[in-house]
C-alpha cells in the first residue's frame, strides 16, 4: 500500500492558506511595531497591550506558516501518517506564549492604574488606533473569503481572530478618546481599555489552546464532513450500510476510518474492489481528506459478531 500524500487540489488549498497567512503576518508585524512605538512614546498602556496582541498574532502567523509548510512533507518511516499534526502542536505552544504575554501586560497595567500620574495621549494616537480598526476589519473580510473558498478552517479561525482584534482596537480607540478629550480626571480610561484588551487576548488564547489540544486528542470531525462522507458511501450501490465512521482532523486535512457493510456472500476480490472504489471517490470528491481506511463487514451482520461503535 502506498503512503498517503498531498494531492494537487489539497496543495492549492495549502498555497492559498499560506498566502493569506503571510499577508496577515506582515500586516500584524507592521501594526505591532507601530503601536509598540506609539505606546512607548505616548505612555499609553492601551496601545502597548494592543501591540502585544498584534506581535502575538505575528508569532502565531509565523508558526502557522511553518506548520503549513512542514505539514505537506511526505510520510516517512518514523511518521507513516505524515506531518500534519505540526500545526496543532505549534498552535498550542503559541497560545500559551500569547496568554503569558498578555498576563504580563495586564499585571504591569494593574500596578500602574492607581498611580496619581496619568499621561494624556496625543492626538496622533487616535489616528493610529483608528487605522488599526480599519486594517484589521479588512483582513477579516479577506481571510474569511479565502477560508470559505478553500474550506480551510485554520484560515477562517484566523479571520475571526482579526475580527476580535478589530473589536479590541475599537476599545483602545474609545479609551484613548476618553482619556484625550475627557481631561485629566478621565485619563485612567486608557488603562481600563488596556485591561479589556488583555482580557480579550487571554480569552482568545485560551480558545486557541483548547481547539489545538482537542485536535491532538483525535476528536471526531464536524458533522458536515461526516454527512458528506456518508453521502459518497451511499452513492455506491453495493454498500448496504455505513456501520462505523471515525474521522479525525490533522492540520488542514482529515484521516478517515470507515466500516461498511456489504453482501455477506460477496467474494473477497469483489469486496476489495468496492473498498477501493469508495476510497478513490472520497479522496477525489473531498480534497481535504489525506487518507481513507476501509474495513468490510458482512450484511446482514452474522450472529454473535459484535458491531463496532460508530458516530451514531
């Protein structure tokens, strides 16, 4: 049996996903450096916390880019299932770094929030924060379109991360505006905005960590994918029933274990042929599948032959 490899359609999905990730990487890097500089010059904790957010997204993009590249490497003797798990491993570690960085900024903000000295942010910080809102929303719209076109859940998730960043940037803009135009008595609003952004970053990082570790635990795939696989199996007349269906996500791709029931009196050769027909159709019609393992069961099941548990 040949080892599973990345097909041409899936390579196109990887290419489009990597392009979207790289665009976000360079934009986040530029925004992060601009907000870091602005926050240090203006003494704005809100801008500094948002800079950590953007630089954390830059780190995430670098790791995801490398993981997407590494995931396409062919299987070898030590990794017969390929290297697609690289994305989830990288994402879980990056999530922890993002959470710890945000908590560090949050602690620094809390130690300064009761300080009697509150700097009034200059006008240009408002333009910087406002531009950040528009750029992040634009990235969200672009990556959402790419994710839907390619079927890449990683890119779609990254798009929603940009939407969360846009909302965080809006909070920063409001905090800076209140601190700027509200006078010295409301200058603390900048630090409150920073704490709101820190909370959003920690929440987003926890969600990323939960989803990536869940993938490493071989959680069952989403219901639409299961339904699509069952529809393909139902299109083959010789298949009487799908008895077990296990589908696990690995990077941008999925591995399928499927047990099908066929006529109990069918020859081994005919059953073998049907199994290959099903596998070939699944790999052709659903490009995000990396490999399919088909197991045959007699139909109707023989007395005393226990059935495996499936997805329900």
